[in-house]
């Protein structure tokens, strides 16, 4: 079966099989990886290899710290203002869908979080032109969501924000294609789409930004403290970190982000062609210039067909295609672990379904 879930998403089968074996005994350690101390040599080796591999995969420069954090991307959204903005300071949010709204909601209680631009008026089907963004030179940061998982809207390139650092939520697009880390002050992602299992997240942050005083906060919420202690202020989610490491290694072995960019483009093209070539039976409302490569929401001519589509797809081995309730319709998520054959099988199913229901 092919799993089109928006997250938690499919992990590569080889990763799951290796994890299955090492769940019982890690190497010749006589214990499972989940039973080992996070301060012991075996786990330290796993953790540092995962960081080294992630640095290689994403070409992360040395002047950026990589943090592995417990909690999800939403937790990071709440911690960004505490770590990088003074109390009441302005920060600018470009809202291009549901997750941009979540980000600003998490921040507004302690800073002056402004909507610098929003795609809400057109139902989040486009990204407002950069010229129209209301940015303040005194903002602590500009926040964007690289890929909106629910609305299927993705930035084609990192926008320029001058001297104000760009912070980006890459939860559903990290490692899907090459990116220039230097264009960003901070990149964050929950792991559960392209990087591994839910329960661990990654923050890639320019080290000079860690010097910002931020706001009064417990040490456990302090990213500078976390960086100084290699993300081990307390017991980290070791199993998730280990699985993330296996997944990142698998991506390197497959050919890295260049390989996935080419593969993902072919997968997305197969599904968008099935939509665009259906003579209007299937519809995707997103501006083609900013259509997501990872998450493709689309609609059938009549909402009453949704349940039949999802059930028949499931029977054909195409799982989790129900659209998010905020948008409705159908959604196909095509993360890195989805093979081309999965996208092609979906496209063939769509043609068949149209023939019987059109
Ligand atoms: N940001 C984006 C782009 C997401 O897709 C998600 C979850 O799907 C989140 C944030 C929230 O992540 P979490 O559930 O890890 O808090």
C-alpha cells in the first residue's frame, strides 16, 4: 500500500526494518537503543552522526547551530519570540495558510506579532507579492511557512528580508529539495514528514542570533543553553533521534536532496497532470507558480463523491487521501519516502475513478 498521509508520514521500509532489528539489541550492546543512556558512548555516537549527516544533507554552514528538540513545530513557534524577540518587540508574519496562522497565534501573547501579508482573502490559494508586504525595519524577524501542508501553497524561493532575519517553518518541505541555509536566520521543522518520526524537531539557527537576550524564560526553553549542551539539557527523545538519523542517512544514500528534488518534481507532476488533464473533473485552486510539491489538495465535482473516492482508493492500496477539514476535498502528500510508483498509481486511480463517476 502507498500511504499519502500528511503526517506522521511513511518512513522508508529499510529504515523500519533496521529499527525493528535494533529495537531488540543495538549492535552487540546487549540492550535496545531505547534502553541506553543518552550520555553513553553508543547513543552519543548515534546523535552526533545524525547531526553530521543532517549537516551534509542540507549543506548547513558551521556558523549555524543544529538543535534537536522535543515537542513539535508548534512548540518551536511558541519559543521563537521568547528566544529571539524582546518583550513587546515587533515581529512580522507572512501568513500563507493554516500553519502561518498557528505560528502567529503562538507568538502574539508576548510580542507585537504583525500580519505583514496574508493570503487569506483568496482562501490561501496564492502568496501575496513581496512588494506588498508590510515589513518593519525594527522587527525581530520575518516569519514564513515554506510549505503550507494543508493549503498546498509553497514558496518557490526564499524571499529577501534585508537586515531582518528570515525565520521559516520547513516542517513539510525540509530535505525535499536543495536550499540555501544562508538565506535564513532560522529554519525549523517537526521531523514527522521528511526527517523521521514525530516526537523530535530540528532547529537550524545562525549562531549569532543565539546571543539575543530574548525574554525571561526557563533554561529548558533557552535555545542558547540547548546549543551549549548539544541538545541534551535533559533526556532527549533518543528513539526518535535514532530514527531521524537512520532516515537522514537513507536520504544521503539515495543521492541527497538533489535526488529528491528531481524525484519529487516527477511525483508532483504526475498528480497535477491527473488534475489538470481531467477536463475540470478534478480541481486544484492554487496559483500554479506556488503549487506545493509535497501536499496536493484537490476537489471532486461534488463533495458527496469524496467518501467514495477515499474508500475506493483505500481498497486499491492508496491510503489516507481524505482532505483536511479546513479545506475539504482530497489531499495527496508526497513526502520523500513516497516512491514515484505511488504517485503514478494515484494518477491511474484518478483516471479510473473519473471514468466511472464522471
Ligand atoms: N507547521 C507545519 C508546516 C506543519 O505541517 C505542521 C504539522 O503538520 C506543524 C507546523 C505543526 O507541527 P507539530 O504537530 O509538530 O506541532
